[in-house]
C-alpha cells in the first residue's frame, strides 16, 4: 500500500490544491518500509488526483481540502484523511495506528485569502511539552531528516535530563520532579535531537547535546497564526494581547494559543509551540533500557 501526504519542509502542507510536493510512503504489514518526496508536476484538483492515481496511491493525508478535490480523489479511488498537520511522518504513523481521523471537506472561500484551513483546528492538543515531548509536532524541517538509528531504537528508555537555553536558564528538569522520563526511543514521542542522542547511549552514560530548532520544535510556522472574528468566539472580547489561552479543535480537544493582536472586530492567535525557533541544550542521563 502507498500513502501520500501533502508535504512542505517536513510538515503536512495545508492546501491540497497548491501543494508542490508529496511525500510517498510504501507500507507493508502496517509499517512504513520506505519513503520518497515527489513533485506535484502541476496544480489543480484533477491533475493532482490523477498524479496520485498514477503513483498507485491508496490514501492521501492532507490539511485543508475542498469539495472539488474530495470528489476528484473519490473518483480516482483514493481514500482521504484531511485535517492533519504538523510532522508528516508522525501523521502517517498516527494513521497506521488508527489515531488519525479525517475531517472531510474543511476549506471554504476564506482559504484563497491566505487562511490555513485547519492548521489551527487540529494537532495542538498534546500538552506534554513541559517534559520534553513533541507529540510529533516538531515544526519545520524535522520530518525530512534521516530516520533515527541506534541500539536503543524501539526500546522503552528511562532518562533523567535537564534542559537549558543558551543563556543557561533552565526551562525543564526531570531531576526536579524526582522521576525519570519514560518513552519509546525512535517512536516520535520525543523531539528529534533528544531521540537521536538517546538512541546511541549506554545505561549510566551522561551526554550533553546542543539542539538547533530543526532538531527540536522547529521554526515558527506562519500557518499557525490565524485571525478570527470576535463575534464568532464568545469570551474572546475579554482577552488581552500576550495572554495564553486554550481553544478547542473540532474534536473538542484543547490546544494552547497566545493572543498576538486584537482590534474591535478581530483577534489573532499564535498556535506555534513556545519553543519554536529556539536552540535548546540538554544534559541527558540514560537510567534504564527495557
């Protein structure tokens, strides 16, 4: 089976009709065995659906999509899973686990005005950022890096760590909580650079790593900044610029946003992770491998 995802610098591109690239995944026994990035070779719903059909694609994972595109895909016999965002590799893994639910047609005329049609509706609800988790939503670039390899990949690892910014300010520490962090190495539960470091460590070893944004939470995504009418969002009239609040996606799950701007009629939110664009430093101690 082949799965295609609209693709842009490691992430799910949010407008099917304007995507320049697809990442195509070859799947066997419900596992990805290979992948490649291909050009879209044209625009328009019919042309893109035809290209995917020629590639033998069974499933398309994308962000925003309109009714015409959905019909073209249906005619080509391609299953649609829309409303995805963030890291493309993580979205495919979620689909294979049955954890990715399609939102169907989710674009309207506003999309042509530059809206992201769903980038703010889905995928920002993981909430585990305080202990180093990325939940696959790493931002720009990480999905295009080589797969993580090492003796600990696929194993349950327990680590202690301390995270600091370049000025030495600590932003997180498992030592302070008194409990090691447990995760499956290489499964996308951690930011890329953290995962890669642990993959080759030995129990008892302590390493210091410096991560660029591409290895951590990525660069800020402009599609994660969106504007709503205050009249359509009850309670937003009382919000102030700089305030951090939670909105709900189409599944009723909360996701954090920051108020960027506000006037009499509209309010602008930023759903980028607070660590996006930042260089991070970690001291990691591998406590146990199961």
